[in-house]
């Protein structure tokens, strides 16, 4: 699977996963043309860009910025008139917005932008709810396979004393999508990370 695409697992009911290349925003309207009314929309694209100010690669930065900021917004724009009155939109950001690290220049900027996107989309789409989830380390993802030593050290920086799992991220996502009283929230899922 190419970066910038995503797919949904069978979720039962009338849920549908649609792989999209969010780095090609001009093609999104056609890719979503047959989508009818939408009750829940989760934009979950993730890409990693190790970019520093000293060795800044603007092509990689543009790729990630287009993927998350322009691509996410274009999907919401395309589907806005098809969102039901009680619809919910969930955007995926990341903990680097609050906890930058060497090489996270673009990732931190883009995930900070997700915070702003939540605020403006929630205001413009009301009563449709718009929230974001910002995971930190997620122990059982392929990215952290073989990183047991780093994960063990990180546990001591988390108030929970444990690294979040994919199941934790899923449960938090369902909460943000389903709780009708939660809107314009940027939820960290990071075990209470402290530097």
C-alpha cells in the first residue's frame, strides 16, 4: 500500500472502507462520487516524515502536508452535503504536535494543523461533530516491532506505566465518533506522556 492511502476493515453493518490517495486531492471527488449519506467519517491516514530544519526536504514536507491537511479537508469538503445531521468526523493527528522530537519538523507542524482543522470544521459543519485523536507511541504497531528496549524506557515517562495499544486507539476513536456530547476535541492517547 502506498503512503497516503488507507483501507477499512470489515466493520459490519453498512460500514465501508474506501482507499484514497489523499496526496491527489483533485481526484478525491471522483473517488467519492458513489458515496451516499455519511453518518461516521474517519480519516486515518498516517505517514512518517523524518525532516529536520537543517536537512529540510520540501518535497517530503509537501507530500505529508498535502496528505493530511489538504487531503483531509478535501474529503470533508466533498462529503459535506452528504453528512447526516448527527454525523461525526474523526481526524487522525499525532502526539508530535505537543511533543516534537528531532526529525519531527513536518510531522509536528502538520499534526498541529489538525488541531486547527478540528476547530474550524466543527464551527463550519455544526451540528456535525468533528474531533481528532492524537496517538503517541502505540506498542503493537509494525513501526515499533523490534523496539522493545525503547518501549520499555518510554513506559517510565507515562503516567499509566504502559504503552497504549491499537485496541486503546480503537476504543478512543469509537468514543469520539459515537458520544453525541463530544465535539471539537483533540484527544491525546499517549498514556499521560511526560518528558
